[in-house]
């Protein structure tokens, strides 16, 4: 049963009780039933708008997913791999934390082999000095 139907049923019960609206108590009860009726209508209007909005968002999400697949040529089976020009898919990646800003940076073996790089967050020069004989 919808909310407005429940409020209408309640108002019918109140009329059956023949509440005297000339008394203070009767005036309050009648006013409360009118307020309940307005609230029920407002809630049902909001619920209908929410349903329409959810349908619209779902449609937009599907359309955006199709656009992403077309634009990025992604398959759902593909892993989230980096397609940037700086990464080599076969290259092993390492995490580095900048001692100045604390930013976490993913770096590849080629950057480590270069010996240094600038932090993309703060610009601090990061130097890498690893002896190839160390297993750490």
C-alpha cells in the first residue's frame, strides 16, 4: 500500500470517529492529518524523481562505458595496465618514497639504471645507487 493510500485510510478512520474539529484537540488532529497528507505526496514525488534519476544515471553509465571501450579500445578481460609512453610492459616496477614530500612513486628498472630522477611531486632529485651484486 502506498503512503498516500495509508494516509487516506487514516483520514477515513478519523472521519468515522467523528472527531469534533471545533475543539482544540480536534483542530490539532485534523491539522496533523492534513500535514501527513502533504508529506505523503511530497515523499512520493521525491521517490519518483529519485527513480527517474537512477534510471538516467544507469543509462549514462552504460553509454560512458561504451564510449570508454570505443575510445580506449579496452576489453573487459584486459588487466589495468599502464599504456603511457614511459612504461615498458615487460619492465619490473619498484615503489620509491620521496624523502622530501613522502610521495609514493612507481619507477622502472630503466630509471634506476639511469641513477637518478626528479620527484614528480616536489622536484627533489632522487638518486639511486644499487650494487647489482646485492640481492636486496
